[in-house]
């Protein structure tokens, strides 16, 4: 599914690994189900200057094609 990531997409995953790095270069935000401030996902998000939010059950709540806004500072995800 990472091959389908387009420029400007928000990546929604259960957890991030180093394999996500190429997709994060295209992404404008990251939503993960698990992690914390020191998790690999958080480190990657800071490295790529992406807003990142932890949202339990994100992969079942959000679907491909949904339009979302990721507020990394406020820790919120808004579905448009």
C-alpha cells in the first residue's frame, strides 16, 4: 500500500517502521495508532517535519480517500 502514497497524502498506519521513509517523503502528515513522543514514528515525523497524531483505531476509523486535517500541535485529526 505504500506504493500508492501520492504527494500531499496523509499516511495512516498502525505503527511506523524505517520502511515507511520513502512514503513519508511524499506525505503531508502522519496518523499512527501506537506510539509516543519517543517512538520511531514520532522521530520520523520530526525528521520529515510532518504533523503527527496518535489516534487509536485510526486504520479502522479512516479510509483511503478520506480528507483529513492533522493538527500535530493540538493532537487532533479532523475529518472534512
